[in-house]
C-alpha cells in the first residue's frame, strides 16, 4: 500500500523564501557593532537575541534578514525607554 508523500502546500505555516541568506555567528558579530560571540551566545540562551536555526547539534546559523529585523526592533528614541 503506497504511503502519501507530504506536500509543501499542505503546511499552512510553510513560507518559501528564495534568496534567503544564512550567516554564521561571526558574520552576525561583523554585522552588529559591538556584538561578540559570547554576547550572542548569552542572547541565544536568554531567548532575547535574533532567531537562529540549529541544523545540527553543533551548528548555529542566522537568517541575515531576521538579524536585521531584530536589530531594527531594538531602536529607541530615549535612553529611558525599556529595553
């Protein structure tokens, strides 16, 4: 008896992103002034940094678009603003 093959269109949350660029921790640090690998690791642990992907147990990559969105989301107009 043949089994059905899942189709991409069957997954509502699936979003195709052509030209998505994935970058390493080092590239994130180069993109974000003042970011260090240690600080980036701390942000991952706390869940307050940019979203990341973990394709293998020892590999962490970031979507460049999501890093930029996260960075822009930290914009403030005053040092008194929470964040």
